[in-house]
């Protein structure tokens, strides 16, 4: 007895030769990944709203709370707030048991204003000017970013470096512990595009009698001055405002040169020029620290690095994705040796490379 196929059409007509892979019709892939991207837009703005409304700080103050209690403290509409809180539960930022909401560990650490590694002030600025994303198709058509951050870099970088200081200072401090800065006194450091100077500060805190030349654009450097002063390090720092491609830099003078998260906005030529400046500034035997978010060489296994590259392309004149091969190439071509790629804290990577003593 023959059994009729439940999919007669599929059996008769869908052969690889005629219509491709039959299971594409029979069992199409789920649309979830597409919805995931569409809803990602809403997720981002929900997080922005949560920060603007003070939801995480509010839940922290109340410890465990109902939406009604939180709405009272924040003076907002309870039914609207409930939608936001429920979405925050799905993101893993709030935990909810029955009617009570509390912070997850992620929110405590990264989303409360006083969290140990707070990113609260970073959320709005990290993607770059939002209109650049709306105009991404035009950027790709024309090869030109409408509003690159270089048009007003100080307005963009001021809040950014404030928000990233804690993480970068932790990364620099751990790198110093591993590198033995505390055993080397009197180090001379040059920190180019220093932001609030997390790298220079970490060296000064660990190496007795060390001094630093700290560079950034004038307005950003004013904030760095405050941070350095609050740590009692002003006497050991020379502030050198200006464009890091243009400022005067002594040659053969520094034990450490830091390029901390400055290369990915520069493009290949700009970053190479910075690496070459760093080489000339170092004394023979000195060390370059080049920290950034790197992508894998195949540009597909490290989504964070690939997407960071996209963010740079979308928001800067020349910036983009950096692969490890590309960065190692700049370093080797310039003459650096003994390249090490170090992860001093999770997901933060630094190339350490030596200018040979005999060079
Ligand atoms: C992503 S932040 C990194 C800050 C810091 N180095 C760190 O690792 O946290 C990049 C910094 O480079 C500075 N910068 C960008 N272009 C610059 C230029 N042409 N000259 C000097 N500084 C510049 C920005 O103002 C900003 O502070």
C-alpha cells in the first residue's frame, strides 16, 4: 500500500536541481533575528529612557519595590512605567518576583549612577550622534559622514571620557600590576589623546617619582586637570593641549607612550602616523601601550569589534574596524618588537610593544 506524502507539491516539484533546497520552503528560518534588530531600536531607547528617568537609581534607593512605589518616587505614570520595567526585566537589568522589582547585578554595576563601573552617562553618547545612524545609507552611498564627531570633538569626547574613565583606569591599573610599574621608579610617560588620563594616572599611582605629559584637546584637558588634581598628582603632570598630530614632542625622551583608544577613529594613515610619533618619542628600550577594541582578522568572530568598527565608520571621517593583523602590521613596520596582546581586564585589550634598546 502506498502512503501519500503530506507534501505532494514539495515532493513533485522541489528538487535541488529545479527549486533549490526544499527545506527552505517547508521549514523557513525564523524571523526572530530580523525582529531582534527591529526591537533593538526600541531596546536602546528604553534604556536611554530608564537612565533619563532615574529608574535604576530609584530601584536602588527603594531596594525591592512595586511599580506603584517607584512611580511615586519618580513622579511618573504608573502604567507606562510598568511597561518599561517589564522590558528591563527581559533585558536582564531588573529582576521581578511577583509584584516586586529589584536590580540585577548588571544594573547595579553598570547602570546605577554610582555603580562600580557605571556606564550610565555613556549610554546616550556611545553610539555617536544619533542622526548619523539614520543617515547611514547616505554615508555608504556617498562615502561621507554627515556629522562626523570631528566637527565638534570636544562636545562629543567630554562626556565619553568621563564615562569610560573607571573602566580604562581599572584596565591600566591591572596592566601596571602585571608589568611591574611599581618596581620601576621615575618613569616618564606620554599619554596622547589622554581623555581624563586613566592610563597616565595609573602609571603615576604605581611608579614612584614618575612624571607624565598629558595631551588632549583643550576643553577635554580641562576636565583631565580636575581628575588629576583630585588624586593629588598635579605636580607630576605637564598638560600639553592640542592636536596630537601637531603638538611638539621631545624625541627619545619617554619610557612609556600611551595611545589609549585613539587609533580606531584615525584611519590607517592617521593611526600609522601616531604609532610613528610614539616611536620617535620613546627612548630606545621604551614601551608603547596601544589599547583599543580590535576585531578578529576574518572580521566575523568578534561581533563587538566588528560592530565597534561600524560605529566608527558611521560617525567619523576616517575611522573604522581595526583587525589585529592591521595593528600588528603598523607596529612591526615601524620597528617595534616583542609584541604582546594583553587583556588586563575582561574584554579590554592592549598591545604592548618595545622599541629595541639598540634602535
Ligand atoms: C576614546 S577617547 C580615549 C581617552 C583615553 N585615552 C582612554 O583610553 O580612556 C579618545 C580621546 O582622544 C582625544 N582626541 C581625539 N582626536 C584628538 C586629536 N586630534 N588630538 C588630541 N586628542 C584627540 C579625544 O578628545 C578623546 O579624549
